[in-house]
């Protein structure tokens, strides 16, 4: 009778390990929604889009009054930057993918971008990304939604001491 446990227990563990490996390969981590890459065993975030927004001097403000969303993109005076006709907005909950919202805002005659979005009623921490359709630059912010109605976007301060490309 002891031999049954000596043989069955390791076989059970091997079977459970195989099941967990198959499950982990099939299921992706649904929380990660950013530009990450791996070099060896180290994870890095690709911040080239944030750097370009910093170098262009872009800032913005998103006003969320469900279902209306208005984004104002601020460009420095004298800049040759051409504002795109549409922008992509990603609102990602910190831990729950079902609360994520992606929508498009379109430039109107008043110079602001307008769109529609319905947010989840539950208060939570969200990461918001505004980017152009070509995905060359982006602005990021964190907000407590839905109570926070205005989200201000500033370029990452980590780039302040770095020289701008000519």
C-alpha cells in the first residue's frame, strides 16, 4: 500500500506541473498594455515615444464628463509640429482588464479633440495614454477615475536634463 503513495504522489506532481505549464503558455498576462521588451532576463520599457513628446514640448488636458471626452493638445508657440486629425486614447485600469477603454478623439473646429467614452462607475487607479495613430509620440498620465474629471498630461521629467536632438 505504501508503494501506491510512493509512485502516485510524484506522478500527480508531474501531471500538475504539466497542466500549469500548458496553462501559463496559453494564457497571456492581460494587465500589461505597454511597450515592454526583454533583453536577457531584464525587462525594459521603450520610452522613445515619451521622449519625442518631451522633445516636441507637447502637453495636454483630458476632460471626462461621461459620455463626452475632450482633449486639448498644447503645442509650443513657433513649433512646426502639425496636429493630427485624430488621436487614440487608452484608459487602462491598474489591475482589471474589463474596465479598460480605448477610443478615438477627433479634432474639431475649436482646435480641441472630442470623443465619446463610458467609464466604469467604480473608483480606481487608471493609466491613460494619448497617442497619434502613427504611434510615434505619446503622453501618459495616472488618474483616479471616475471621480477625477480633468487629467493633465505633462512630458516625463526624466528627460529634462537630456539634450534634444537637432
